[in-house]
């Protein structure tokens, strides 16, 4: 299943890239986007906003927000592992790759992520675009699991957008 999500931030690409490379922000965002009952297990940021950097986050989430028929496949909790590898900014854009997997469940998201000036705004903002594929390797139920996972990813990214806007407003 293809997934495409856009997040918008009221700051230039350089400021959003610096925010995404800030380990304090990454932990703070993960704590807010996990919802009640979730826990941030590990946050690692390697490199920095001036060049290429990678972000790795491991967190746990309760399964009460996913459909009951899918919940039986994953148990009472989920461990989410997310990794983003960002290239150095080139001109007005920054590009990277993203991988998200759910430990103990046959679900994985892989794709690209991009920061670019928000052409729809006043030119001072940034749009962060995620493009990827959600795959579930379960016969018969794969489509339903992919749909549930895509909905969960969209919800988590919306929470990350709210957290980023709040961080930038400080």
C-alpha cells in the first residue's frame, strides 16, 4: 500500500532540519506522538544539521488503537523502530530515507522523506513529504493490516507535525 503524507511547518528548511537533528526535540516529539501508555525506549541522533545526520527511535505503544482483528496478531503492545537518514541540505532542499518496522508484527514501511520550501504558503514555511510503501507479509489479512498500519502512521505523523509546530513556536 502506498503512503503519502505532507507535514507543514512555519519555519524555513534550515530551521526545520536543525529541529529534526536535535536529540532533545526527537525525544520530546517521540514522547508526545506515542499517546497514552507509550514509552520512549531509545533515541539516537548521529551527525548534525550542518551535514548529513541519522535519527533512530525505539518506542512502545499500546495496541488499543488498532483494530481488534489485527490486535490478535501483535499482542498487548507494539515496539516501533523508526530510522531516518538525512543527506546534507542541497540548495533549498534536504532529502532522506525512512524505515519503520513493528517488532513482532509482519509490518514495515520504507520510503523517502523530503524537506522543501512550502510553495503553497508565503515562502517562509517548509513542507515535509513522506512517500513510501507499507507492507504486511501476512496471507489473507495483509491488506487489512497494511490499511491499519497506514492509518496509524498517518496519525503518528500528524502528532509529530503538532509537536514540531509547538517546538518551533517556543
